[in-house]
């Protein structure tokens, strides 16, 4: 009888690399307290009863199963007696000091390789397409690019060597300016500005961030700055100071709505009117707000065989937002939209296609309803590229509202996949440089945008939102052309 092994769970790491993990305090403590069993400690059965072990979760938790002849429970023994005997046998196994030496290890991951009739672990699935299709090697964007969504603080940790190397990548790929969304406020902003602007003042812009916690204790929201009187007004003043230091906008991470909490333990609401002075101040200061609300639709569904992002969520269960612990995705997006509607003089950028790339018809309705809403598509060409006809129509219809964004800095292979997606009609190619697709088991198709749309997406739309960008872009063009 062939025994099936469970697919493995992975480590807990944030795929974006730019936001703290959204996990509750209790979940973190529980995770820290887990003790792993030694997978080498297998046990053997006493005569008359066969026991086998199957690894669970990367081989960290062996499980024991009793294997008995077919129909044995229907023999002369009563069912209850049989269960007692089986449990007793398992207890004897666990108590046997020599059992680990005598055990025959069960099949490991390498034997579940799909060869010669064996089962295949999902994590070992590496299909090679037999499709013969056009492959266009684009190593440089057709027009100068402004990448309005990058994370140089969180990805590079202020490494000068990594920054130098990426500026060279920018030169090769025709990326004129990158906007780092990790500026923070005050001295943190000054530190980040020094990192980016000392050598490359014309190649980077910086967005600030709200300091919700301040000097408060991480696990005690009642002590957080955002719950103290006058917080919104103080933040508005801090943003004005950041503007003087060179800030070009404000970035809100997804913890705003999915992680930060009120003193009573409830999640802070995105449309809480306590924060209205902040959004109003951004409009007055001409600081656009790029907001990440919610997450992929699959992350709000059960992690079961029907979930198209099962493998990703199995590796990162902390990215799941079950209904009994979090607000629904629809409620989060509706709350964000109410904020956009209440502040028509403030420009908002919906990160990741307004966090709804799975439903471009609805995003189109939002863009029609809210003239102060723009969208970027960072880390979402995997979603857009599997619906190329709809995506192309979307880009053509809203060519004046879509901004080029990547969520980088990324390796050069992934950067160039963006050019291929936007500029070609290539079919069925990967959306990531990773061997195993990180955000869904599919490939993508190019949408072949015309030059006027490419120019808007690559830089012209960003020029409408970011004062000071024109000088940096013109300096790049003058230097390279």
C-alpha cells in the first residue's frame, strides 16, 4: 500500500521584506514555545503489530500509525478492546529505549520524487513547458522609468555596496528615479536621506511613514502614540517637517487595518475619523498617500485544497487572515475607499492595483468614482499577466492613472520581466526569477502597450503627483541622451 506524505510547511518570512509580520502577540508566544521532536527517533512495533511513521512538516514531527491486517477489527475481538490494544502498543513503543536504533526510517522527501510510479511532493513539482513560443529578450525599458514603489531601507539595510550595485542596474535598465517608501520621520528620515542622497541625489525620492507606536510598548497598544490626545495633529506637523527635509509623499503599510490595535484589542479601523487631520494635511502639503490595504483575495480564504495560493500560504501561514480573527477583505477595501472619498483634495495611490488585481472591473469602477485615486501594480504582474486581454484594456482605459511600481529593489531578472510584460506580446513566461513560482502556479502573457501608454505609465503620471520629480528626471535624460 502506498503511503502519502504531507506537503511541507515553510519558514515564516515576509515575502515583501518590507513590512513586519502581521501576527498576534499570542500567536507569536505560542510559536516560540513549540518544541520539535527528533525525526530520528522512530519506533518499532512489538510482534503482531506493524507501526510506520510519516514525517509531518519538513520532517520535524514524526507521526506513528498502526497498520493491521484488513478486517482485523472485525475479528473475534471487540472494537473497543482492539483500540485499547493498539493504544497500549503505541505506549510500549514510546517507552522502549532501544526502539530508535532498531527502527527502519520511513520514506523521506527524496523518495517522493514522482519517478517510477512514486508520489510527488508539491514542493518538488518542477514542470517544464513544452510550448514553443516567441521569447523577446528585453534588457532595457523603452523609455526612462520612475519606479514609485521600492523599499531600500528594509531590503538593503543601508548597505552602501548594495546601493551602488543597484544604481548600476538602474543605469542598465533605463530606470531614472526610484521612490523609497521607507523614510519614516525625524532623525530616521534624515538617516535614510543621507544613505540615498549623499552619492545619488538625483536618482531617489523618499516617502515618509506614520509612527503609530512612538515610544509605546510593542505589546501594549494603550501606550502607543496614536492613542494619545493630539496624535493626528502632531503627525501632521511631523509630515510638514519631513516635507522640508525632502519627503515627497506618505506610505501606509498593511498593518494599518490588519495589525495595529486599539487599547481594547480591536484592530485600528482604516476609516477612523481620528486620522482625518493626517490625510487632510497630506493634501495641503501635496504629499500623495500610497496605501496598502488588505492583501490577495486568496489570503482571506481557508487554506484548503481549493485555495489557489495553497502552497504559498502553507509556507507562510502568518499571511492568512481567517474570518474569525480579521475583518473581511471587502470591509477593509470599503473603509479605505471612504477615506479616499472624504478627502478629494488628497491624492491616493492604491498599492498593488488597489489591492484588487483579481477584479479589474471593480478597480475600474473605483477609478471612475474617485478622481483622486491612482494605482500601481508592484508585485502584481503575476495577477495581471494571467488575464492579458482584460489587463491590456485596463491599461489602455486608465493610462493616465496607472503608475510604474515594482516593490523592489529586485534582482535584474525580475526587473526585466516587467519590461517583457508591458512591452511585448510574449506568451506563457515566468513572472519571477525564482525557480518555484512564489505567488501562484502559473505563467503570464505580455500585454504589448503602445508607446504613448508606456510613457504615461513609466514616468508621465508620476510627474503629475510628485513635485520635484521633473528636475531629477530631466537631469537623468540630459546625462544619458
